[in-house]
């Protein structure tokens, strides 16, 4: 952990809406780094992003980063409509609504989309 005493602690909302292994892996690595630096991270899975559990890549270990996020106490929500439209069983995080995504955006100092 670096010395971040002069840096304001941020609430960062992250929206993941795809399944490209490298992109999702980097979004999760960023999230984990930010948590370790003392920032609050809340991730919302939208569209194809709800398929995060199914991302497989030898080069970009998404599951490892997801596990690390859980260890660090990161918060993740997923679009219930997106899950239902895919007839998925979903266990990664709480199923949420557009109101929850709106709340994430309103409460965040910064919002990043991947």
C-alpha cells in the first residue's frame, strides 16, 4: 500500500457490460487496487457483464480477481433483467435493478465503464 495521505478517498462506481477477458480482468484489477488504496468500490454488472462467472481465459484469470475482490470486501451488484433474459442461474452477487444502478451513479464521485 502506498502513502496516499494527500489523496482524497473516493467512492468509485464501476459498470462492467462486457465479457472480454482482458477488459474485465483489468476492471477487477483496478477495483482491487483502489480498495487496497482505501477507496470505496461498487461494481454493477450490466448486459453481457452478468456473464462474468463464465469468462474463461488462460492469460487473464478473471476468477482469481473476483475472488480477490470478495476477500477485500468489494461490493458487486448485477442487473436482474439481464440475468433473466439469459435464463441464467446467478450466484456471484445480489441481483439488482436499474434503481440500484442509478443509486450507484448518484452516490459515486467517479463512474467508470468497462
